[in-house]
């Protein structure tokens, strides 16, 4: 079984861009929890999202397990923005262990809060209107995932400033 690479970063850090690029360049499979949530036909999840509520960990885990299960065993998977919570990481680790797919690396595309706000303003995306809330959640929840990954020797912090190409070179060098 080929491994899993997890890419995280604060809002507007370019993690999806880097995950997509890495997958394209290396022939990996890119899976985004956000995309899985946007594409779901699950009425319960859709109703929560329409009400502006965050998806529950159990729903995200179910969607991501299904997405990962559909990937060929001989393909490395790049997870974009998942798992966001420590309990999700522990569930993912246990499940991956059963399937024989190891976590190879956790990359954090790091940018400052100021840069996150600047990029949010430039992009004018609807979901970016709550950058302050998203940054707070990132620090409260995802930071625990990153700290745990660091304790296991899996975390590499990538400077997310500069051009897409410059950051991509740093990602490649980290792997």
C-alpha cells in the first residue's frame, strides 16, 4: 500500500493549490475534505451545511473513508485539510493501520494571520468572509493535529509566502 501525505495550513495558505499540484506532478491522488463535503448527496450533511453549520467529525470521517477506499492501493494519497481535529486523526490512523497505508508526512503551509486576511480580501470568496473564525478554529483544533504529528516526527512546516512555484519547490524539497 502506498502512503498518505497530509497537507494543512491556515485559511488562504494555498494548501489546496499545493495539494493539487503535488498530486498532478507526482501522479498522486488528491482528496479534499472540503470538496467531498461540497459534492456529498447526504441529506443530513447538506442540511447542516445549508444552515451554515460545520460538518460533524463522524460525517467527515465517513466521507473521507469512502473516498480513500476508492483509491487504488498503488497510489499515494494527498489529503487536503483533513483531518482537522485530533479525534479525526486518531480515527484515521487506526483505520489506515488496518488497511496497511501509512502516513508518510504531514506538511503545514504556514502563513501569517495578516497574509491570510490579505489573501482573503484579494480572492473575495464567500467562504473567506469568516477568516477570523476560521483562523481561530485552525489554532484551536488543527494546531493539536500538527503538534501531535510533530511529536511523531511527521510534521514539516513549509514557508507559504512567495509564488505558487516557490512554495511548490519547498513542498517538493520537504518530501
